C-alpha cells in the first residue's frame, strides 16, 4: 500500500496545484458562509441550528451529492483522457493501490473542505456562543464518512468512461440513486410483496420487515441518528466504511476490466 | 530479456496481434517497424502489463512472467508510451521524484538519481519547469528521463520521435543510441530512417503478424536474393551523364569488369541515366570510364538497397516472410508477382526520373559539333554545371586534356 500513499500524495499535490481545487473550495466556502449567516440571523443567533444548516442541512446534502463526483471525475476519467492512466497502470503498483491512492486524495481534499465548517464553530465560540462541540465534531466526522462513500462511487463511475463530464454526471446520478435506495426499495416491495404474500396480514408483516431492512440502508437516517447528535456509533461507522470499500472494490475491478477492453 | 511466443491479442473479433513470436537478448536494440495499426503499440502495452494478452505460450520480460508477476516485470521496465503521459501540473523534478517513489526509491537514491537522469537526457536546467509548459521535444526528453529513472533492464519506447521536428528527432535518436549500451531497448516506429539509424535488428510487423526479423544487412540481403523485379533491393550504381548514344554507352559499360547488368533509363534534358549492377561498388570503374570517354557526369552514386524498399514491399505486398535465421526470404505468392515486370526494361525508378516533360533544348543537338577530339561540345541545362554562366544557345567548350578514346568509337561520337 506504499504505492497508494505515493499516488495519494501526488494526487493531492496535483489537486492543489491546479486552480480547479481552489475555485471549488472558494465557491463552497462562499456559499456556505452566506447560508450560515442567513440561518444564524433567521434563527435569532442559534449557533447549533446554523451549524447544522451548513454541516447537515439540505444545502449540505446538495454539496455532498455534487462535490465528490466532480472531484472524482478528475481523479480517473481525466487521467484516461490525458493518457496518464497508462503511465500509472504500467507503474509497479497494483490497480488497488491506484484506486485507493486516488480515493485517499479525494477524501483528503473534501476533508479540508468540510473542515471549514469547524472554523464557524470556533468563530462562534470566540464570539461568545456555545456550540455543541460533540455534535459539531461528530457531524464533521460523519460528513467525511459520507463523502468517502460518494468519492468511492464517483471513482467507480470514473472508471467506466474516459469522458470526465460524463463521469461526473454518472457520479451524481449514482450518488442520488444510492441515497434513494430505501425509497426505490420500498416502491419495489410495494409491487412485489402482494404477489408473494398469501394474506393481507402477511403483506403487512413482510412490508414491515422489508421497511426495517430498508431503514438500515438509509444513509441520511444513519447520519442523523448518530453523528449529527455527536454520537460515534461503530455500527454507523461500519455502514459507511463498508459501502466505501464495496465501491472501491468495484472501481478496482472495473479498472482491471478496462485493460481487457483495451 | 524479452521472450514472446505465439502472442495473440484480440479486440472483439479483430486480432491486433496475431501469433507474434520474438525474443530480445540482453543489451540488444531492436526496432519494431510497421505501419500505423500494425500492432506495435498493442504488443508493447502487453509487454508492459498494461493490456493482458488474449493468448501467449511464453510472455516473459527480464525473466518474469508478464501476467503472473506483473509487478516484478513493471519494476524492470522503463516504458515511454507514444503520448508521453506526464502530469502537466507537476514540475519536471517532481514528476521524476513521483516516478522514483512509485518504484520504491528512497530519498537518498532520488537525490542522486534525478539530476543524473536529467543530465543524461540533457534537461538538467529544466528541473524547476512545469511539465505542462514544456515543448514537445523537451517533453519527450523528460518522458525518457522518467522511463530511465529506475534504471530499468528493458526500455520500451513507443514512437519515441513522433511529433518532433527533424532536429529534435535527431537529438532524441542520438540519445536513444547512447542508451543502447546499458539497456535492452525495444522501440517502435513507422519511420524507417529512424529505425535504420538506431536499431541494428529490425522486426517488421504488419496486421499483427511478423513479416521479417533480422539485422538490417540480413534482411536486405535476404530480400535482394529472393526478389527479382524492378524495385528489388539490390545495390547498384546510379550514373547520369551526357553520353551521346545511350545504348552504345551502356554496351561499353557492360564490358567493364564486374558489371553484371546495365539498364538505360530515360533522358532528362541531355543527360542519360543508367543503372549499373554488378559486384561491389563500381563507382570508380564507371568514373574512370567517364573520364576516358569525356562524358560530362552529373551523378555517380552508389545506391544501397534500403530497408525502406524492403518495408514497402513487405507491407504493400503482404507476401514475403523473412525469417530471422540468416535472413532467408521465403516468398509465398510474392516471388511470382515481383518477377512479373519485364526484367531488362528500364526500372520504375529510372522511368520516374525521365518521366517529366522534356525540357526545351537548344537547337543544336548534343554532341553534333565535335567528334571524339579534344574540346568536345556539350550542352547542359543544369545551371550548376560549369557552363552555367554561358549563353545557353551556344555550345560550350570543355577544356582539359582528354585521353584518347578507347573501345568502340561510336560512343563518344554522338548521334
């Protein structure tokens, strides 16, 4: 995995040497700042509400859906386009190292981006407010974990195409689909369960079971249930970590498949 | 160093590489020659582990199996793809250090190796420059430096001079030539001159198949031996001069020792072109003859058969297979085809020379004004001839003593 670190290091250096990363950072900070201030004023100076708005609110999820795929498109699809992927894939590092290295770099960048919200909390504290530090840190940690899933998913989509823009689009779409998995699941259950159940009671029972199952798939609920409240629950950690690992695995396999496709 | 046997790679239904076998010894420099789409790049990508082979009975580089020990192979290969993939946002030094770290070099090794390699390719002064701002030629050098950094056993260079101007091309060629002593080099090109000047041994591929493999001399010899026909790669002397009666001059040339065949080409202006075949370099003999006869010589050159002719024949005809052993040439259908054109007729090459419309000539026919005596009169339309400053409508005197004519008298006498 030494190779992965070398690649992650180069990737981060590359990100911060290009204007792309700085512009993205600037835009996000600017808009986040506006939202934070607006919510702070609107809620009559409630620091926690304002912090929630930028770290877990609707806008935040919007960012979260948009940014990782945009970033991930740079990581692999862009390299396919410029041909440097050929260089990486003939370097003495495994495909997994390449994927993991890029994943670490992308996640590192997003961590820097989300850490800006911590500055608000610090600023508020200095201004005399009392932010709920466990919630703030928990939310930050959770944010990074959710980003990890999205970056991994974006990377996977990036390996499917050599067109960066298409990769970004696919990434956003895939992230939306992943977020809405419980919804799609329950829709599907609605259709399928009546076909396999033999009584109305059974339908209800199975639906309840399916719903319970699907509830476990709900990323937003996972996020809100623990991190946002300042609780570090290992089961939540495992949830996000295993999804990330799953998508990274798919990305690695897809990269390998590229070689066969030529 | 490189062993490949029965390598096949398919893309869909198309075989990009079809049953290719070859091997490279340590320290060999081999040129991989073929037109675009011949399967050169695919073969190289397979060797570097970028693409897997569809089928191969042996595929080893530096003693390691390419498929099973891919990482070990990749550690021993310096690969420069045709597109020279470098990260534009990095500086030259950073790019090299990245490559070094990927290859597991430590800080001390990097410190010693990076300047050494940059110096080697002649871009030491560019270490701080952004890769994205480099010119094409410098990029190529940096790419070469990147490939060289881990001091690989095998260098695989895909079209290392493509996209360069002639000067850069020559520099890069010289650079690669210099590397030949330390590394086993496999380089591809569709430009013959390049392969001819760098690589001793050449593998010609076309449509994924190996057409020829051997040293240049072997290939040329093999071809010349087996292929008759106007464009056969045979050494000959090109002789162009004002001779008066061409047929008579040719007959005279045939009497020279060692001359096997003389073909008379077309007439350009007042010059006749001849193609003289025979043993060795006949330039001196022809020169001496010209001097004795007083022919005004415009060209006297030894034309060695080039790899280019061989290449064109192989690629266009897709018919001749030259095996590596001793450069034997075996023809499948080609011999018959190649032999078809008239053997003794003027060659295509010579025909082309005389193909243009005849230039307007001065009213006086060449050679009419004088016999075989001193001060024969010749015309020249070539402004670089010694008669350039004269009035073209008047005959010119060629001074200097002429030896008494020998041989058939009518040659110098003109028609």
